[in-house]
C-alpha cells in the first residue's frame, strides 16, 4: 500500500511541476525575456509595446519565443537610458544551482531549452532545483 501511495505522490508531483501557468504572460524587450507584470511596474521606462496574440502572429525576430507565446507575447521597446534592469542567461542560473549549463529551465511550467536565453532578474521570484525525469532541473516561479 505504501508503494502505491508513494508512486501516486511521485506521479502527482511530476505532473504538477510540468503544468504551465496560464496566467503567465511573457514579454520580450531587447531580446530579453520578462513578464507583462514585471514591465507594468516599469511603465515609465517603456517607449512602446506591441501585443502578439498567438505564436503564428509573431514576427521573424520573435519566432524563437513561440513556445512561450501560447497566451500571447508582448514586445516592449525600452526608452534610451532606461534599460538598466538586471539580466542574466539561464545557463548562469543552472550553474548557480550546480546543474549542467545546457539543461532546460522551466519558468512557470514553460520549458526554455535554449539556456543562452537572457531573462530579467526581476522575474526570478522563486527558484528550485528538482528532479524531472531523473535529471536535476531548475524550476522558476515568477509570482
């Protein structure tokens, strides 16, 4: 009975880890990933924005973000001199958690396979290294 319960709990936790948060709306500015909520806190630094409702609507320069655009994607242009928000590549976060640099990172359930992707530091609210499919993986929660 304990084995069955343990197996169920293990399967449930793996399922919960992989679930995408439908409330997360990603945004990109200067090829750096953030969230719409994060940019709402920096409205004075925003020059303009463009909303793309589906991955199919993304322009060529944003196609690489189509995997995180299922809830839409907003592209922001930052005013000159206002782009001093901390940023870092996902590979650096993996190294910080003693995970191989090229291991995909999950942000609110969305898989980022390219660990050279830059993210704004403000979206890194909660970070945890957990096992996923027998491999140590970094999971980031933005809220």
